[in-house]
């Protein structure tokens, strides 16, 4: 800087203006910032017009700091930069044209320039430091608010997942428990006959044994779901597994008046997997088919399970029913988590979760 000349760095103001143009501040902040800038300009004019005593060169400039502090704390950095620019431009202009405190013609120009530079340095440095500190604080508050929001969202997701898992467990365990209760009651009635129908009692006890095994298998499958990926891997006969599913659903099929048919390809190779999980999958598909055919008030109800080769190294298991089918509008989302096309009912299901999950 040459003697007799004062300069001001426009860079912070330009950066602040560009940032504000890309991300405009709220209207309330703009109004508050403009009002503070107007007050700062008025206060600067008062300080410029003060007498020229030496002690009133820097000390009156301290009166500007409350307003600069307000701008830095309440508004974006561009307003603090604008305030420092207004003060500096006013000092430079009055020094150059001999107006006010810094324009005393009786003082050497070098002294006036040094006084002006001192005030500009104090004001701009203080304004920029305050703006940087409060800007960092606002960013920290914003990051903290975002982190809290993410934690709340994660907590809500965990609660919904726990609710869905609990509903799934209740849904799966309800079926074998209901079967145990039904066949226990039937066995009691068969024993009360004269003479007791021991063959029917034996069949009922066998169904109770199968249902209790299914209930135990549900918990084993859940435990395996959260265990290692290769836990419980074993060779599986898919045809035998399909027939086992039909045996487990025999009571439900009879209750709903459904005829089950099988088309099983012979000599299928064994597949490696978790038997309980695969069996539960086919069981769920078959139960969904049974529920879908409840809409058929007239006409036959048929459930068909088919196994076949699918390419050279895969086996396909198809579960088909004579229900109304799926609405074409819902086909795109049927594989999303916990999606259901079933209407609401009093039972426990895993569908119809909130829309924002």
C-alpha cells in the first residue's frame, strides 16, 4: 500500500454475495441484515463527524463492534462483509475528500492515512473473525441437527423392523398352534365315542406332532436368519419338501374346500440350502394362494404345485392357484419389503405398514 492511499479487499464481500445468490437467505434474515447495515452506516457517519482529538481515532471505532457482532451472530457472513465494506469505504472516501474526522486539512496526510488504515484493519479483521466464528457455530448446529434427525430416523426404522419381525413371528407361529388346538379337541371327541375311534385319535396325535415340529421349526428358522449364512446348509429333496408342505396344509385345504394337485418332475437332483427356510417359503406361498382363493365364492378352488428343471443348473418350484390374480397396477412393487395385497382384517399380518417406512 502506498503512502496517502487506502485500499479495501473486496474478495470476502464478493464471495459472500456469490454464496447468498446460490443459497438465498430467508426474508426475515434479509430484512434484519439490511436494517443492521443501515444502523451501522448511520453510526459510522456519527463517528466520522467526531472531533479530531487523537484519543478519538480508534476508541470511537469500538462503538461499531456491537453492530458488527449483531450482524455476525444473526446473519450470514455476507452481511458482516458488507458492513466492513461500508465502514471501510466511508473512511477511504472521507479521507480522500477531506471530510470529517479523517479529512482534517490541518493534519498531515500521512497521519490521516495511518489513522484510517488502523480503523479499517480493526473493523474488517474483527468483522471477519466474528463472522467466521459464528458461521462455524451455525454449521456445527446444522450438522448436529442433521445427526439428531438421522438418529431419530434410524431409531424409528429399528422400531418398525422389530415390529415387523414380531408380527412375522406371531403370524407364523399362529398356524401350528391353531392346528394343535384343533386336533387336540378332535382327539378328545374321538376318545369320548363308544367305542373310542382310536384310528382317528392316532391321526390327530400325528397331526399334533407335525404341528409342534412346525412351531419349533419357525424358531429355528428365525435363529438361523440372524446366524451365519451357511448355517444349516444340507442337501434337500425338493419334491419331498413340497409333499411335506401339502401334508402340513391338509387341514387348511379341507377347511377352505381347496383341491391340491401336484406335478412333480421325477429324478430331480438334490439342492443345497436351509431346509427350514425353503420349506417356510413354499408354505407362505401356498398360504397366500389359499387366502387368494377365498374370493372365489363360485367355482372350483384348485392349488397346484409344480417342480421342474429350470435351465441346466436350477430347479423351479411353481405355486399356482385359481384366485383372481394380482392387480396389474401393483405388480411393480410386489417384491418390496412387507408389501401385501390382502385387505385389512383382524388377524396379525406383516403388511400395511406406514407409508413412510
